[in-house]
C-alpha cells in the first residue's frame, strides 16, 4: 500500500518560515519524481516545486527564490523549505509522487494546511 504522509503545516506570520515533509512508503522512492502542489480555496491545484530522480529542480514563478525542494532517498522523504511566506501562500499543500518508469504511476498525499496570517 502506497502512502505519502505530509507534515509540518500550520499557522505562520507573514515573513516567517515553515518546512514541510512528506514521508513515502510502499514505493521505490528513488524511481519517483517528487513534487509539492498547493490548492487555495476557490482555486485550482497548482504545481509549486518538483524534484526529479536526477537533474535540476523546477519551481513555480510565484515561489522561486523563497521555496526550496529537496529529497533524502535514504529516508524516502521529500522536503519543502518555505521562507518569506506571504498570505497568498495560504493553501493546502499536497505531496505528489510520479514514477519515471515505462508505466507511469502517480500518488498523492492527504495534504497539510499552511496558513499565513498576522
């Protein structure tokens, strides 16, 4: 059974920082590109950051220079360091795993709420 379990969300003031974690189980982690997406109320889910199995990371323009995605294949975990948070960053953040194999598999976590407010 595949599980992606996010943690680290919460309430933070503008300008603050949070670090999200996503622990994966049930997959061969190193074969999956890992990503973070978010969905704000009334908006579509959007890609925030993706880290492939190899190669360079990719970020949405709205978070470039503020957010950093990283992965630890030994711990089957992907992280999202979020700095200089803004109220517009308020959303439910989801972890995504997408296989790089010939047959594509994709999984989602349950989401973690991030609220940026004074």
